[in-house]
């Protein structure tokens, strides 16, 4: 079974980043609420993030299997990203300052980092919320045997906890909380 972050730990990490290391919020929130791989997070650009359409395009040169996919953004993810949106450039430049920022919030929260935990947390909560292994596999960019995904992720999160997970939003009153109008 994959390891995941609890809702409490997701909240701790995001609240710490929100108050002390805002520059890594896009990395954390896209990791937790869109399930992108770390290498994909390093490669996506703001041009790939369409807040109005609520889609992130994972380009072939960024995707693990070199196949483009569109990942649906949840309402809470859009809310997290709105204050950070730029016209162009890397969304999550994984450089030394980013690594220091992540180290700082991990130290601040005393949350044990789980390897691939953001993606596993997303998958577990997505499956519990939508109860559709094919939809979860599609969002993750998985092909082939969905029974493996079903067997690994279906029992890690209860539906009530998944509902709470998808409602985690910024605490700051400075954040924009209105969703953009669809074009």
C-alpha cells in the first residue's frame, strides 16, 4: 500500500507555506490537488495552467510517458493558484531556494515527508470522492491495468475524509476566493 499524507498534515504543510514560504504553494497545491509527479511539476509552465477552463496541460516533453494529458483542477486548487498566477514561466522551479523553502515548512510542521506522497494522497482522495477508478486513472495519466490502481488506493481514505480534503482552501483573507468565469 502506498503511503499518503493525512488531511491534518496536508493542512499543516499548506498553512505553513501560506504564512512563511508562499513561493512553494503552487508546487504543493498542484501536487496535492492535481496529482502531478515531481518531474511534471518541475516542467509545467504558467502557460499550461488554464484557470478559467480549470485544466492543467501536461505537455509530452514533461509527461512521464511522453503523452500529453489534461488534468482537471478542483475548485479548491483554482482558489489556491489564483493569487500566484503569472502569464508565463515555470510554475514550480525546483531549485535550491525551493528546496530550502520545503525544508523550512517540513521543519516548521514536523510533518514526515512521504516520497510520492502528494500524488498518492491525490489518487486516494480522488478515488474515494468520485468512486471511479477509470476517471482517477485518466487524471493520473495511467494506462493499462486500472485494477492495480483500484487495489492500492481504494481503502486508504474514507469518503467523508475525501470530502474534507477537497474543501481545504487558503486561510488568508488576502487570497482571491472567487473562481474565474469560464470562457
